[in-house]
C-alpha cells in the first residue's frame, strides 16, 4: 500500500496538485493564446477560462462532502484522463461553442481529480506540511511551464498550448494510476451523516472563506491578462516570457516562507492586511509602462495570494476543527477565480486594461473588511481558537 508520506505517494499528490491547479500558473498564456492565435475578443477568451474554472469549482463543491463515498483513486485517474482528452479535442477545434463545452467538461473532470487529491492530503499525518510541499511543487512547475510553453506556442501554433495542457493532465493521471496513496488516517469530515448533524459554521469562518475566494478572484482578474498587458505595453515576446519565468520563480518561495513565519507573526494581521498588497501590485501591473515594474508587480501578486492563503488555510483549520472549511479549499479558490477572467475580459473590451486595477481595488476593499471581521472575532475571543494563536505563537494542534 502506498502511503501519503512515502516518496511515491508524495510524488503522485504533487503532480496531481500541479495539474489540478494549472490555472494558477497557466492563465496568462491561456487567455493570451486564445486572443492572439484564436482571434477571440478579450471577453470571449476570458469566458472560456471562466467556464473551465466554473466546471472545476462545481465539481469540488459536489465531491468534497462525498469524499468517503467515492473511489478516490479511480476518480483521480479518470478525472485527469478526461481533462486530457478535453484538451486534445480543444486543440483540434476553433469553434467557440465547441471550445466552450470542452472547457466546461475539462474543468469538471480536473476539479473532480483535484478535490479527491486535496481530500487525500487532508488525511495525512501532517496536512500542513503536505500542503506546504504542494505549494513548493507548483512553484517549480510554474517555472517550467511559463518558461517553456510560450516558445512552444510561438513555434508550433496556438493549438500546441492545449497539447501541453493535455500532457500535464495525462502525466498526472499516470502518476495517480501507479502511485496514488491511501489515506493515512480518518478525519471528522469522513462521516457525511455526522457533517449533517454538526452545528453550522460560525460567521468568522464564513468571513474568512469568502475572503479567500475574493483573494483568488483578484489574483485571476490581473493574471488572466498579464501577458496581453505586457504585449500591449510594447514589450517584446521574449521580455514577456522572461516576466512569466520570474513569476514562476517567485511562486516557489511564499509557502515555505509562510511555514517558517507561522509562529513568528500575527496570523490574523497577515490575513487582514496582506490583501492590500494585491491592490498595489494590480495597479502597478495594469498602469506601468516600465518593464522592471511590470516584471516584478505581476509575480509579487502571486506571492501575496500564496503567502496570505497559507495563513488563512491554517487559521480555518483552527476555527473549524471538523475540517469542513479546509475541505472546501479547492471550491473557495476555484469559485473566486472562476468569474475573474470573464469580468476582466468584459472590462478590457468596454473600458481598458487600467480599469482592471481599479476593479481589483474594490474587491480588495471587501477582502480587508471580511478578514478584519474574522480578526476582530478571534481577538475578542468569540471563537474556540486558542488565545496564543492571536499572536501567531502556537503550533497547529494535532487532529
């Protein structure tokens, strides 16, 4: 039996995490290719990405509470395999309605596989450690994907992007076939009947969960048009590709850094004030004509979401010991990111790239309000969270 903590089990989970969260690194290339090579307008290109994310979010919402009722390994294998097939078929078509249907189906399949992957991570002896390693893995994946894919597309055409995405899904499916691990331990949210009889989640938990969804939304609003913004500013294809490589490199560091600082900073302060940097970096990305600013502002938006979300994940695990909140992590991220490309595409079509930055400021303001409500509840002792956590001085309790 392959265990989660074994090298083979970790290898399968890391590949599955990277494939399931491919939108986190692929959105700028994805949307940019649909505009440049398929000649869709920004709204249509963003809409296709949104359909993929809606499918993934819907699958996660449906399967997360049913984790114990399904064949987890089979779901992961088939999910990634079907997503790979959807991308192969997308490479063979240029019709918007067909691509729309394939994106939705591909998202549902990938979302199913990602949901059972994250559910399995939650059954590790130390889920926080596994999640941190997953963050490191997707950072390394981002460097490879963003460094190589633009060149492949330039040489072989826009359809090659879908073949690259199909290959990522197929590799993940193969890894799950041979190495997908068994859950190491049982957790409270395995029993669906128990979940139905549990008290509802408190307001501080909901405030934090909605804040995480908006965190992902802000990131995707800017990221989905990052490549197009660079090209519109007059930067060369090589310069934009280098900025994407920097983006991938920067994503390697937030999760390990957040783990290192867990007991040294105020967790509630990080989630309450960290999103402000999203607004700053989004404004810089959408308004600057200086390459150095562009090449750093975009990557540091990614740094912000990965850093803040790691603390939010840990806080939710403490606020809701049953595991219901953290089990919905894929849904939070996907729901938040799902509508973003379409919204940004509509803004670009009818206003301008600069307007994306202003829209992000509005979303960030709502985030700060929601996270501050959670922080206030924690500091006032209105939750069951240990008092020491207020100052970030307590390790995560064992499950």
